[in-house]
C-alpha cells in the first residue's frame, strides 16, 4: 500500500531543498578573468567598472559593478582570480546595494597586457612600402581605443570609425567602418588605405612604430604621434 503522506512529505522536502539552493548563494567560489583597464559605466551613479568574463572562450567582456574585497587591481595587467561569493545578511544590505559580496581567494595569474601597445594615435608613413608624406595634403591617421573596443581616424580626407572585432597580442581584426563622404583629391589612395586597414590581421609595435600586416606581408606603417 502506498503511503501518500510520506510521499507528499518527501516531495515537499525535495522542493524546499531545490528552492533553497536556487535562491541562496551561500559560500561558493568562482574563477574570473579581469581585463587590463576599467571602462566608464553607470550604476547608481556614473563610475568606472572592471571588465570580467568567466572563460577565455568568451568573446565579450561584461561590466562588473561590485567591489572585490582584498583585490589590489593594477591597470595594464590581465588577471585570472578566484573569488569567494557570500550572501550579505538582509539587515546589512545598503540602499541600492548588492545582496552578495565578492572576496578575493587567490590570484591565479597576472600578466602584462601587450595589447595596450597599440592603444594610441598613429600617423600613416607608408602604404605597401610607398612613403605617403608627399602624396597626401593631410596625412591619414589611426586611433585605437581599447576601452571602447573601437577605432577611428581620417583617411586623408574623410573621417571614419568602426569596431574592433578582435584584438589579441599581435592579432587584430578591424570591423566594418562608417565614413564621411567628402570628395577627395587622392580618392584612390584614401580607398587603398582603408582597404589595407580592413584587410590587416596582424600588428607589430616597435620603437614608436606600428606595422599592420596581412599574413606577415606589410600593408601599412604608422608613427606614434605625441
């Protein structure tokens, strides 16, 4: 004979356990990857946020609006850390504050972010090995902004901007761009500049010079501007 009372009690206990697990963080740990720079963000008020992700395979970083107790963050370095996550008692939660807190457990890795070498303003020197100083009335330039994952500049006549699809140590992908539409005296060279920019997939920074390459073939060279 089935004991429906015991069955009902067991189901209720199981549901209670599942609900408690899903709503209570308790004392857990998590591994976080920390980007090498903070970005502007808005929580209760405008602020600067760390950027985090949980796996190297994640393409996008997420803004992190909380603090990590015990974490001495230094810009310019990529971190892999392990944190402990704890619930904050209800009577200790501040207005508009989080109900959980993050505490540094250990720094697994800390390495200098070599991508930051490209994060600057660069003035064009050559296209396909050809010097451009006497060709353009206004020298093209490129500005890379890692904090917004974007790039912008001027092709010698028109302004342009776009998103960085990928940026790693020595590897880069310049995404689709938008540009103004002024008539240019050196239109073919301007278009060639933009074409080479979009086709490049590698970069090298050395002694104040930026070189953009495609499969090890030099397309564009730039000089860092003050």
